[in-house]
């Protein structure tokens, strides 16, 4: 009988631990930086994020759902000025190989990169005198 007197407290601790884990993981998906798994790094830890680049995530609900379900990975970074290829160079230094080079028009640049973990689409766009770089691909 003495073991049964511990059942409620142990059960309560397990329930609280489960709720804490759920709260922590679910909070990521509802926050503005839902797409950034490893803050301070580029492409989920591939390399440190260069100074001046601020992380952000697309506001699109479909992007959020694709990332949450594990179908896609997307990361977005913003920096003052027009610097369309700086993060591209970081990706290449980390082992990715550039397969396309597409200056779309003034203020838009796109490229595809391949590496051990697959293909990454790189898109740089000029918004209000800031460069927004979006990286997307399979997780």
C-alpha cells in the first residue's frame, strides 16, 4: 500500500513535464521565428550567421505548415543595403556548390545550390533599401 501513496505525486510530475514539453515546442510554431531552428546560424547550423543579418520567417501560413510538418525548411534574413550574394558566399564556403546564377532584375537575385543535404533555393530581394535573403529546400 505505501507505493500507491506515491502514484498521484509521480503522475502529477509526469503530466507537468509533458505539458512543459508541449508548451515549449508548440510555442515555437506560433512565434515569429518559427523557421529558425538554431539561432545565430545559417541553414540550421551550417555556419555562423554573419554580423548585421537579422533572422525572420515568412508570414505565410502555408510556409509555416510545411515547415512544421517537416516537408520544407525555410530561413529568411534581413540586412541593410543591397548585398545579394553575401550569404551565397557563406553557403559556398560551407560546402555547397552553386548550380545557377540568375540576376532576375534590379533588386532580385536567385540561385540554386547543391550540397550533401540536397538542393537549396537562394533568393535575395531588395525591400525598402534592405536585402531580404530567403533560403528554402528540404529539411
